[in-house]
C-alpha cells in the first residue's frame, strides 16, 4: 500500500509540477530581465512581406539603436489572421503584445471600453498636430488611443486603355457620368467593373460610398455613435446600389470572385485587362503586382475618386477611407511604447513609407516622398477632401460592421432590397 | 472472530490496493480528458448564456436568449437545412456509388490495385488542398467550363460557385470526390471478410448475382456500412474547411453550414457568446445523434464486444 500511495502521490506531484513549471516559466520571463530600465516591446503588425516588412524590421533596429534600453521585436502576421483572430484572442489573454496594429473605429471603441489599450493623449500632445485630421479616426471621446501611420482613400482603379477603347475621354466626375461610362464599356463588349463578391466587404464599399455621397457629414458622424439609420439617405444609398446592380456591370460569377487571391480575383481581372475598373483601397497596386504575368504594376492603371451624387446633402469631394495605425496595449511599458509610436510617425520613417509605396504617409511635409503617379492621385484626393468617412464596417462596432457587409452582399446576390439592408444593419445594432 | 477479522483485513487491503492501482494508471488519461475535453465543454456552455465580445468581462447574462436568437435566425435555419441535405445526399448517393465501385474493383481483374489506388488518392489530400484545386478548376471559363465547351457541351456550363441554387450541390460533388475513396476502401475491407464459401453455395443453389448481392453481400457488409454511415453523418454535420475556403458559406448564405455560420458570428463578428451557443447546439446534435446511433444501430455490431463486458 505504501508503495502505491507513493506512486500515486508522485504521479500527482509530477502532474501538478508540470503545470506549475509551465506557469512559473511564463511568470519568470518578464521579471528575469537584467536591469530595471531595459524593456522589450513585442510588436504585432500586418506587413508580412515586401517593402513593409523590410521597413518595419529596419525601424525596430533603429529605435533600439537610439534607445539601447528598449528592444523592439517585430512579429508580422497575415492581415485577416491578425485582425480577426490573433489580436482579439491576445487582448483577452494575460499576455497581449505591447504594440499592435489598430484600424480604429468601432473595434477601438470596444477595446477602450474594455480597458485593453492605453490612453496616449498626454504622450503625443507635443507632436500629434503634425499628422493633422488623420488622427481623428483613432480617437475615442476626444482621447488618442492609437496613432495612424498611413491613411488612404477608396476609389476606382481603372484601365486607361480600355476606357479609351470604349470612347471614354475623361474619368467620371458625377454619378450619371459613371452610369454613362458603364454603358459605353458594355457597348464596347468590355466588363465594366470587377468586384470581389465572395469576400463581401468589397460589396459594402459601394453602399458605404453612396451613403457618404448622399448623407450629410453630421448624419455620417452620428451613425457610428447612435446607430440610428432613420435618415432617408441610408435607404437611398441602397436604391443607388440597386440602380448600379440593375445595369449588370460586373464580371460573370462575381458573387464567387475573391478580391485579392489569384489572377481570377477582382484585382487580378483588372490587372490582366479583363475588366475596366474596380472600387478598391489604396493598397490595390500592391495586390495587383504579383497577379500579373511579369509581376509588375500594369502601366495602363489609373485612379479616380468615387463620383459625387449631384443634389445631395453630402459635401462634394467627401471620401471613404481608412488606414493603419498602432496602439499600446494595457501591458505595454510607458513611455517607451509611446516614444516608439512617435518614431513611426517621424519624418524619416514617414518618408520611407511613401517612397517605397508601402503606404500613404500622414505626417505633413512628407507627402512629397510619394512618387508613384497613382498614389500621388490618391494622396491629392485625400488632401483636398473636406470629409473622409472611415469605412463603415470598421467605423461600426465589429458585429454591426459585419452585419453591414453581409446585408450588402445579400443585396448584390439579389436577396435583399434597399430597405432590408437598412433593417438588417439596424437590427444588428439593437442586439448589442 | 479475531481469526475472521485477521483474514478479512488483507482482502480489503488487497481490494484497496487494486483500486489505487487502477486510479494511478487511469489518472493521467482522466486528467487529460478532463482538462482538454470536459472543462472546455462546460466552459462553452457557460459562455453560451452571455452576450460577450471577448474583450469585456462576462457580465451580460442573457439566459437562453442566444439559443432563441439562433433558432429564430433564418440564416442559421438555412445552415441547419444545408447540413440535413448533406446527410441525406451522402447516404442516398455516396453509399450506392461507393458500394458499386467497391464491388467492381473487388472482382479479379487486371490493374485492380491501380484502380484502388486511384479511388483512394483524393482521400489522402487535405481538405484545404482539395478546396483550392477545385476553386481553380471551377473558375468561370476554367478547366471544367473549357472541357465541356471542347466536347460540345458548352450549353450546360453554369456559374458553378456563384449560382445560388447550384453552389451547394457543386460543393457536394467536390465532397463526394474527396471522401468516396474512404467509403470504397472500407467496403473493400468488408467484402474481404465475406467467406467465399457462401457465394459458392449460393451459386450452386442457382442464385443469380443480383440475388447473391441482395441476400449475402449487402447483409454481411452491414456492420461496415453502418460504421461508414456513422462517420459520414458526423462528417456532414461538422463540415467546415472545404466550404470556408471555396465559398465562405456564400453567396448570401447559399452554401452555409452550421460551422461556417458559427465562425462568421464568432471570429468575424466577435459575438463570442452567441457563436458559442451555436457551437453548443452543434455539439448537442452530434452528441445526441452519436448516442442514439450507438444504442439503436451499432449495438448489434458490437454486442459482446465493448458495450457488454459481462457478455
């Protein structure tokens, strides 16, 4: 009996010890650092390839060189994995990264409510003005909880050659001109628009944009706070979307087309001359590049902003956009983390973001670093816009934003009317 | 009395020792099972009573609200219906097909092992690879469309993945392509177990091959078929990877399953409490089905085996 008891106890102890060992190893790591001042910033970002990854690796090294007591560890992730899975899970855990990608909007509001991010206001006060209005999308109740490093706007990426072939001499400035252009392209037997309907969010761009072009600035700004969609402009957005859908401007089987993967994605169709235009974000040239046979951004590619709707309450030139930023989690050491974010927005780093076409810099005075003609056009539109609405699926709380994407995708599939789209979004807002 | 006691104690002690011994041996398994299966299941049931976005503490208790919402949501009912159709199609179409092929390649013929290999290869591929390969093949004007056109069947070309009425059946064909090999291999193994004497006796009695199939082969293949059906039904209820990669459950939910609906609600919308209630529903369906199937269908196959230790 003694022997068995011993074995049983030993087994129990071993098992418990294993658990203890794991947890103590986890606990020991942070406290076992050499000096009190030395800290490490674990940095989760979405630049998992190309110029962006190289730049962030370099930035981490430079910051450590300037602040020897701070080590920055960049950890790249694929964008959707980072946004949908890694960050929410890490923030719910006891070991979040110190610095992490933040897209602002409703998700940031939720993170602030749950005390998962630190208020940066006092740290960034001396310099935040240098990035102008871009900072607003990353504020909650007037406080700065994340800092953007690149902000772009959505617009039509188009094929200049196909436009010329269809006899379109100037890019559409108004909604009726866009309709006319679509009809001309159809008459010339060219697929007017490619859309990545499988992914749903590209469908939502149309609804978002038409709302931005139809609703007043006040209505738009209140929508993400009150989730009240009673203003008739919301219904009208869906009516305009329906008008577009009735023209059948999209490629065959657009409901199953992905936005970004492969030559038959919507970006691939435009890049390979199979469709004349695509409504997409500023990242689109980078998406197209690997999808062409020669791995080059096609020379025929041009950009124009979403046309205005005449006679609406919106300010002409209002745009839909968004960007990338970083925030400091509740666990991040201060002021090191805030200093690091300041470095990301320093002129030196911002200029390199522009010159490598990795993004569109936000710091005033660094715009000239952008040399790509299309990105210059995007930047010019951004600078000249009186109002930039954050993508609605990002601006809204996650569940409501997803309901918006799903509802517009239903409309694209012929399964929802404009009124039902508004009703579905409003219903999702009530569930909170 | 004293003698009796002194005799009894060692017996009790031996008993105690035996149980300790058993406890020591099964403890690791029990601990693992509890930590990785039981505790998460109980936790999931707990979460499913809350409205929770994963960030804030669990405070918004909604009782059965999540379950009411799930059963009231047309999108979830549509997903459940899809799983049901999948179960029916698997049993109704894959079973006869796999059985037919198994009987064919069970005959002595040239290249038999080659055929077996060919039928089994798709099963070895992962679902993700299968999904990506078929995505390419089924593109508009892709391999399938081109092939049909080149043999003069251009008229039946469809938007295989974009047609709301068709996409789910397109996926069923891909699923069948992938999993039919597994059924065939199982049935072949079952056929090997049927004694040749029975077939010979039947032949001597003048039975036609159809009669032999009906009264000898199929009944004796029963246990194999029942096991396969069990796996096919569970697989149909839990289907996720292939659908997620090929269609994300779309367009407009036309190819959704309970699992894609759950991920949509949980991962994409961060409605973790609600998505967990969907997970619990999915779990309950699988669990109840498994138990009932064990009791009513599989029992006779395992009688005298694991289910009745006393025999």
